């Protein structure tokens, strides 16, 4: 397997700087590396599994099914489905992006995947529970009531105003 | 946990249709390989963000923040920072105890959740630069709207 070094430029520079920092015994290098290492481990705990699940999804799930429920002719219920999917999404936006593009490739409409990304950002259940217990239930309730409609409205607008050409860029990086 | 789920699902699917399942896993592995550089870039940005925009820094900057400047500062920090929910919300709780307004807290947590400068490499890879920029700008505007409505609700802002 040939590794494309160009894609790793940032990682190469980063490694060199961290290496130099360690030689010079700088605290910043140690701190940044500790963060890098611990987050790298966190990511290993679920991101590869997410991609395997997306792979299985692509092979096993019928395009017609997604088109029918989340496609361009889907109704209000589609937002409900993506809200369920979004609130149970693990990790963060970085998981929502590949999932959204896999849905798009299967025929989900742009407004639906933008709604999914938006709600995955703000409605994930574990996060919401933390919010409600530390900042207050009414705070969380208002935030949901205000931001979910805003996400849906802005997603519809994005679908209308973003050109086909830019939408065609949505790749599933396969 | 998710690995157990994936393994169990794979086992069941494998019994139903061997070839299909192997094909799916192959696609999955290909995706992992193809996406590792962008995820690596994101982890680097996150490592830098965690170091430079630390919890202490946020406590210091938002500690006595209020008004439009407080909201702007909170929105900026929320956009740059990468803080998982289980750290961010206890932090927000501390800020509240220190007397920081709900308006500022809302601007901070909403941008933290929706606007992602550190996730830019991944988002750009899947959606292209244009959509990524548009989505983040819209999210920023949304965070301001949410924070204003929160402010009105808690009686911190008046029309």
C-alpha cells in the first residue's frame, strides 16, 4: 500500500515540532502531546467501529428505503427520524459528518442531512443530560425548543440556496 | 461497547449473507484507511485547542463576562474550543455560580456544540469548503439567536 505523504503534511510537521519540543524540554510540547495521545485513544475507542457500521449500512440498506423515508418527497416524519438518529449519535460532529454523507449517498435529501448534522450537534442525549443537570432543565428545554426549529429552517434554506455543484461535492470518502 | 455491538451485528449479518457482510466490512476498512489523515489532522487541532483554550482560560475570560462583549467572547471561545460535554457543562455550572449570565453561557455552549473550527478538516473532507463555511456561519448566527432568547427568558435582556 502506497501512502500518500501529502495528506500527512500536518502530521509530519506536528511530529517534528513535538520532537524538537521534547529535546528542548518544553512544557508546551509535553502538554500538547499528552492531549494528542489521550484524544487519539478516545477516537480509537469508537471511530473505526463507526466506519465499519457505515460500510455495512451501505451494503445492507436498500436505497429505496432511505429515499422513501428521508428523500426529497419525504414529509415531516423524516425530521423525527433524523432527530432520533441524531440524539443517539455517539461522539460528536466528527461522527455525524461521515454518517450524513453515507445517508446522502443513499438518497436522503440535503435538508434532511443538514438537519441531522445540526441536531446531532445540539441534541445528543448524554450531553443533554449533563446540560440539564448542571445548567438547568428549563435552560435545556428552551434551547431545544428554539434551536431545533432553527436547524430545520436553516437546513431547508441551505437545500434551496446551495448549488447542485456544491452538493455534488458531498463525498462519502469511499 | 460499540465494538461489541459491531461484532454482534457482523456475526448475525454474516450468517444471513456472507458475501454481503464481507463486502460491507471491506468498504468500512477502506473508509478507515482513507479517512485516517483527516482525522489525524483533527486530533492535532484538538490537541492544540485543548492546550491553548483550557478550562482555566475559559473560567478566567468568561468569569466576569456580560453583555454583548461577553456574548462575543463566549461565542469566539466556544467556536475555537473543543471540550466534551461532560467537562463543558460542569464548567458552565461553575460559571453560573460565579454569576455569569445565562445569555453568555448559552452563547458559549451552543457555539461549542455547533461551530467547529477543529472539526474543519473532517467536515471539509466530506462536504467541501463552501458548505462547511456556510454551515458554520449559520450555526454562529443560530447560537446568537438562542442566547438572546435564553436571555429574554431569564430576564437578563429586555426589549
